[in-house]
C-alpha cells in the first residue's frame, strides 16, 4: 500500500498514457473497418444500404476534384483527379499543383435505393473558408460565398444542413469550396448523408453537447467570480473565473460554432476577433492563476515569459487581419502544448520532492491531473486539425475535466484550510501539557514508516522497479537524504528524552578505539563518495582501549565526524587519538566553514547551531553535539570545542578513561602472518558426509561456541579463530574453505579490513562472507557490502536465520560451480561437423601421396579430439601449455588443408607455460583469425600468437593480416546476438567468461583490409 501511495503520480500518469495509446490506436486501426460502403473513384453505391437500420453514412473517401474552377450545375469538365475529401490542399494531383489558397469543385455520385417518400439530408460542418452545396443541380446550402478571386469571395465557414428528396436512385452531389484567408484549404470535417431525421438528430446532438459544455464552463466562471467577490484576498478565484468565461466564449467559436449562429449576420472578421481575443484572454488569465497558486512550484521567469509572449501576440492579433494572423495559429498552439507540458513537469517534480507549497499532497495531484487534461485537450484538437485523427472526441471531455479538476482543487484547498485551522485550534490548547509525551510517542511511531520510506526509495534509486532517469534519481536521492535526516532527528529526540529522564543505561567495557574509528571512517568513505573531502586517521597502533559503552561511543564519534563532514565542502577531516594521563583523547579536526566567535559559547547547547541559516542549508536541528556531550559526560569524559575559525575549520576534543595496559604492536602486513602450532585454528573433527568447511572469526569465544552448537548437527566442518590475522593465515593453509563468518568489531583489524584482504584473492562466488555485527544501520550495512560482504547477520544470533543464510549462500556457491563446470564441459565438447569433414578429406588426400604426412595429421587430429572430449570434471582452468597443444593440433590440420596460404608464428614466453587460464580461450581466437581473416583473402596470410608478461599478468595476443573488420561492426562482435549468428564458442562467450573471471574482456583492434588484433589478459 505504501508503494502505491509513493508512486501514485507515476501510476496515474502511466494510466493516462496507456489510455491515450489505446484510444488513438483504436482510432487508427479501426477507422478503416467501417461497415458502410466506401467511396471509390467518386462513386458511392448505397443501393443496398438500409438507412433506417444502419443509420447515416460519412461521405469520406475519394471524390472527383476539379481544381481551380467552380463548375456550374450540369457543366461538363474533365476532373483534375480523384482526391480524398478529408485532405488539405497541398502538393499536386496528376501534375497539377494544389495550394492552400484557391478554389475547387468536389463531385460525388451517390446511388441509393429508390424511395420517393424519403427526405434525405447532408450535414456540412467545416469547409474552409467558404462553400456551397448542390444536389442534382440545385443549390441547397452555403457558408459564405465561394468565388474565383478574393474580391468575389466572402469567408464564413459555419455548419449548415441541406434537406432534399430524390425522385430517382441517384444523387449527384457537388461542392464549391474557396479559401483565400486561412493557411489550410479544403474540407476539414466529415460530411454526413442520411435521412432528414437522422441528420437532424446528429446536428442537435453535436450542437447540444457543445452548448452544454460552454454553458457549464460559463456558469462555473460566474460562480468563481462570485466567490472572489466574497473573498477578495483569494485572487485565484478571480483569475480562474475570467478563464472560464473567456474559454466558454472561445469554445463557442469552435466545432459547431454556436457563436456564429447566435450572432448571425455579424461580419466574419469580427466573430473571429471575438473568438481569438477570448482564447488569448483565457491563456493570460490561466497564466496569472498559475502565478498566484503555484508560486513555489513554477518559476517566475516562466510566468513572465508566457505573459509577455501572449500579451504581445494578443495586440498583434487585434491589429492585423485574419488572413495574416492565421499563419501563426499552429505555432501558438504548439507553444501552448510546450508550456502545459513544462508546467506538468514542474508540478510533478515538486510533487515527487514533496514540495507541495500551499497545496496539500492531494490538491497538488489534482492540479497535475487538471493540466494533463488541458494538455490532452489541446493535443487532441491539434491532431484533428492536422488530419492525424478523424474526430476530436477528447476535446470536449478534457476541456470540461480541466475546469472541474481546478474547481475541485480550489474547493479542496478551501476545505483543507478550514480543517487545518480547526485542528490547530484544538491542538494549541494541549501542546504545552503534552509536549514531552508527544515527542516520545511520535518519534517511536516515526521510526518504522521512515525506515520504509528510506528502504523503498533506496530500492527505487537502485533500479528495483526499472531504470530511472537523472531527474528521477535526483528526486529519489532527495527523498532518501531527507528521510535519513529525519530518522537521525527521531533518534536524537529519543536520546534527549532518555537523558532528561535519566533512563540511559551504559554497559561499559574495553573498547578498541582504533578499530571503532576505522569502521566509522569506512562508512563515511562510502557515504561521501563524490564529495571533495578526504578522511584521515592518525591513531597509533599502541593506543590503549577506553572504558566506555561501545554503542554510545560509536554514536558520539559518528555524530562528531558527521558534523565535520557535513560542514566541510572540500579539504580534509582528520580523526586523531593520543594517550594522556590515564585518558585517551580523541580529536576531530576539519577544514570546513568554521564557527563564528559569538556562536562558539552555545554550540554545545540544545538546538545550538553555528548560524541560524544552517538548518536550511545543511539540515539538522542542533541536537547531535549536545547529546554527544552528555553521553561523553555519562561515560566519565568531556566533549568540548578546542578551536574554530571562520573559513578555516574547527577542532573538537573529547577524552575518556583508558582501560587496561597498552596492547602489543599491531601486525599490519597481512601477507606474512605466521602461526604457532597452537594457533592453527580450532577444527572440529570431521564426520562422515560433511561437504562444506566454514571458517568462523569472532574475538568473543562464546560467540564461536554458539556457532559450533548451531552447526553441530549439520553437514559442515567448522574452523574457529578469535584472531583476524589467524583467519587470513587459515585461508592459505587449511585447504578449501567454503564460507567465512566474520565479526565486524575485532581487535587489531576490523572485519571490513579482513573482508577487503579476502576479496583481493577470492570473488563473491568463490568465497562467500557473512558479516556478524551488533549494529545494522543502513550506512554500516552499505559499507560492509562495499568491502565485499555477501550478507549480514545481526547479533544476538537467531539459529534458524543463521542456518538459513549460510545454507542459501553455500547452495548458491555450489550452483555457480556446477553451472561453470557444465559450461566448460559444453565448450570443450564442441566440434564443428564441417571442420571434422574437411580434416578427414585433407588426411585422405595425403594417404596416397604422403603417408608419413597423413600419419602426422592423424596424430594431430587425435590430439585435437582428445582435448575436446577430455572433460575434466569441475576443473574450470587449464594451463597455457595445455591450451597451446590444442592450438598447435588445430593449426597443423588447417595448414595441411591450406598449405602455403597459411603461416602461423608463435612468440611464447616459456616462463608462462604453467599460467592458469580459462579453457577454450586461445584456440577459438586463432580459428577465428584463420577462418574469418586469412582465408577470406585469395593469397592467405600470417597469424601470429604472442604470449608475454605485462604488469604481473600474462598478455595473450592473436594478430593476423587478413581482411580486417569494418569499424561499424567492431562493437557488435562481443554481443550475444553475434554468437547466435555464428555458432560455436564465439567471441561473445569468451568475452563474457573473461569479464566474469577478471573483470576485463577481449580487446579488439582492426584496420579493414589490413590487419586484426585480439588480446586479453590473464592471471
């Protein structure tokens, strides 16, 4: 449920996109599936059409077009061509150029079932910009006056209906159309043909829907203006009321154009001026509305830009005639789409950031939906005018939806404001009395949902629900950071209340400061990646432990170091420790912003900040240092500010009593650990059937005993040690160890350091590592995974959890090993039938002429086949010497086939012959060079195999002077699809196996028609 609430905006936007795709897909794929007869070559046969049962038909299709002339009834002429009636005048027709401004005659011959009593009707909606309708030579209707020139023509373009009877079975329909004003000419909407009653019903329905929309919007506008009169501070009602009224007038000039019907007889230019001015007024009013209600989400420059552009354009619109400003119609519509899209994007970004401003979450979501509806409205109208869709059904619906959404949003804000005032009135009377209880209860309740927010946001940031773009990553990172800060504040408040009530119970013990600080610095190294801040530790190896509560000391160091990191933009944070007079003094020094002198006295107080603007810029409430100081006091020490200077940095000191004598010097060279016979690790006796060996490392013997008991009945061999140095030595001397259980807090070396040492030799699948820790904060877990851990187990142990996690990791390791073994077996057993056939043919050709050579080739083929069929169980590696034997056997067979066309040279470092490498890595490369490089050339060429040492690795290089590889094909050679196309082991397979093993794959260089070089490195 929380995920749905979190992603509600994404889900709604996705649903809108899916609906639009389904809607327009249905239109596109369904518009050619109409059951009515279709017009063909200017003829429509409706002789078998029953109008009473099937209804009217659209006269869409290909009519006869007579370009550049207005034919008189009965006048004979040759048509310019067959032309789709729902197409604008552009391009050419049968080599005759068509242009937007001109005149034309459309003709259609309709055959109907004779019915003398039936009255037919034709509905004309939009023919730009004047038209006249003739049926069987009689003029039945017109809009404006079509003429051969501008002086003889008058525009109007309003809908009309023609009714007529038919005495025979044929209706010759002719339309005169002329346009000298608009940027598009032609028939813009479908013509309907049917019985008079049906046509009348269509006209009333269409006109009624339009009028209902316009009247509804007009009434809503009047309502909002009335609301503004009673609440004049709420200018949003004023602007939206003006928008509604002007939009209603603007919409009345579109579609069925009731504005023209109401003001019948008014000049065409005046009607269009009224309609256009109303539309621009609505845009300006809506922009002012956005400026008023969305000041925190929409930048001022965008609002000013829109007001300037549309204000200037409104003046231009008023001053110039229709035929001039019509050229800018689509430009301004496109600009509207862009503006609304930007507004939706800005509001959505604010919604995801939680920047609701004066809105509630619900109100902002409603506002986003409103602008989505408005965007769809404009988009649908544009697609209709551009002939991309045959009808703008969504226009009316989305226009009304926008107005209703905004109205509901304004009402919701008003209601929420009233409810907020009521709640505040009730709470203010109780806040003082319930302050402390409120803090305790709310902080406890916050912790669980905060963890949910952090975990869900982090998983989304890591791509758990799919790829995220940069903006989404930024938004999700902000959510995580804000949630983490809030979680820290919750913990601080709880600690503060416990300190006030003296409920802090310390469990003091000897704590290794060096290891503790090392782990915390590892965590911050992970958390501040990308920040220009260096973390430095200056702690002597012989520093004695301190007497303190480990968890509380961790909290103190974490808070002080965290403060230093937070207020240091670049430079360094240094943590040092020294032993002085029975105490260990720990210092945290940074090169950050520093603290002004007048603020230094209260920096350790509750809610003390170096500057009052710090909460805005960096977050936090100033509780951390105060709580840390009180915790240090409880542990017998003192935390203080040693020095600070603005622009230079600060230094905090605290001291704690030392515990016990100095420890022995730490051994740091993990590669040269030596063990006494008694320190070889305590191994339990191996019993029959045990398959896996587990190494448990913990400085607390009781924990090791618990682990021994947990796995006493399992099929495992347990090795135990309390020393991290001994653990590293056991990995070198005790044979195969399958899994390591590793404590985080240990003397001398932390679990993170040991984990990093292990990962230098073993991968995550080769040797799984499970970290044992008493702390499981997100930053600690992330630092552990960064060091190379596979999993975490929290102390105290749960027996079921420990066994389940260990079993899962070991089964996964076994599955990976089995998969690798199977893959090796598959790769080694591949023999291409055509190669075997060609090899036998080559041997057969030598049997009669050179039996010794044939015997030698049979020996080479035997080596090749034995090597291919010799599957070494689960062994995943072979020596370079073994791989070279396979290469040489293959090469000798190919040389016998191609003779002097093939030359193979070897440059092998003898000292590398025992180097381990993956099987079938070199031979396929040599085969590829011969088959696809050398043998593509008529004269053949040279293949050179080089193996040499380079930077501690072995470099394998296969070079040939064959046909080379085109530059555009290089990148695709290591893709999976290439392997499917070519078959065999293939370059993609070798490339993938090398990356899985070493992290680096094949390197391919080539010059077409000259040479190719394929190389890789191995250990």
